[in-house]
C-alpha cells in the first residue's frame, strides 16, 4: 500500500477457531484492497455532509478525507465477503467456531480502524504528562446494551454462567449453547440468525506528530493489563517486535498471578510505530 501500512490481529475461538483465524488473516487484506479499489472507481464525489455524520471520530477535531468513506465501505463489504467465504469452506465446520478481527489501515495522516469482536486497538500519544493511552475501539461484547438489544431482537439469549457472573454470553433461543462471549465475529454461523453479525465498527483518527504507536491485542491481554500499562511497556521498547514480545510476556505473567490454576488465554499482540520508517509487522503470541 503506497504511503501506508496495514496490520491486524485475529483471535480464533471454538474447536476450529485457529483455522478460521488463519484463513481470515491470509485472505482479508487482499479482500480489503480489492473492495477499496473497486469502490474508488465508482465513487467520484462524496457529499461533505455525509462525511460529517457517517463516522465515529476519535479525535473530534479534523474531518477525515473523502478517502475515508471509501475505506469504510470497503471494510464493511470485505468483512461480509470474508464471512461468506468462511461459510462456504466445505471441509470446515465453523458453526460454533469463529474469529475476531481488529485491523488498522494507515494512509499518510489518515488512520482507519475496523473492529469486530473483543480484541482492541489502543493508541499511544504524547501529552504533557508523558505517554498516554487512547482506546481506539469499543470491545464488542454481549454486555453492551446496544449489542444485547440486537441479539435479543433476533431471539438470541444473553446471560452469564453462574460461575462467571461477570461475563455475558450469547446462547441459542432454546438451547444452552454455544455461550459466545462476544457479540460480533466472522464464523459462528449457528448464531448468525440470532444477532451475531460480521459487520465491523469503523473509526477514524487523524495522526499527529504526538501519536507514537498503535497496539492491537486480543482480549487475553486486556483482561489482565490496563491500556496505560500496555502503552508504558511499548513506549519503553526499541522496536515493534520487542514491544509486542514485552507485552505478551507481561500479560502471560499477569495471567499466571491472577489465575494460577487456569490456562493462560491467548495473548497475541501487534505494534505499529507511527513516527519512524515502517517495518514489517510480525504478530507475537503465546
């Protein structure tokens, strides 16, 4: 991508979630680019008022370029197509398996973030108090009122297990399964008629000289480390790879302390430095 970068994190769940996440990781970038190029040929003008209203802006200051609208539509279209491609995999049972997806697209000073599920994107920016973490995405879980409303309107059930009262899950109307802990995903087709969707939330940020890095990580990291803790770890690292590895190590240690008898949840991290020449971004995971 000219004058830009793309990176993503995909967190599989269920019996075949690791397969689904690998398929999405390999295929989604090319789908996004092809959808973007197709839309760029058809969009000649976009009304400025459309941009003003049809967007979730993180910084609240600068209006995004018209290129954002194309990327937004491309993301939504590509995620839907990706979901369909997974469903059409004849030798893959993804009825109760799927993946989250959080991706960052940077072109110049424009930052587009697409999020599906409970992975998260966090920005590290410099303020008078030092490095500060800004959460770029919302964790899309069944406990969110708007997500729960959609699920219940589709006859899905939202409820927590007695042993995990703090975790809301999605269940079939008349069966205590599968208990999905996120409200959007690629895959999980048994719940696609009951409110689980593959439509990402899209966000925009104008990158400034104060913005230093972006962290993409699975929920296993955010369950045990705060945004500020992770930002501090990344700020102290010399490279993207070292930063990602340090976050994974810190999250793994925190998991073992917090849940000594439990299996460590998947902790996958990708870091993108904004104020230096872009490097190849390699995810680090447990």
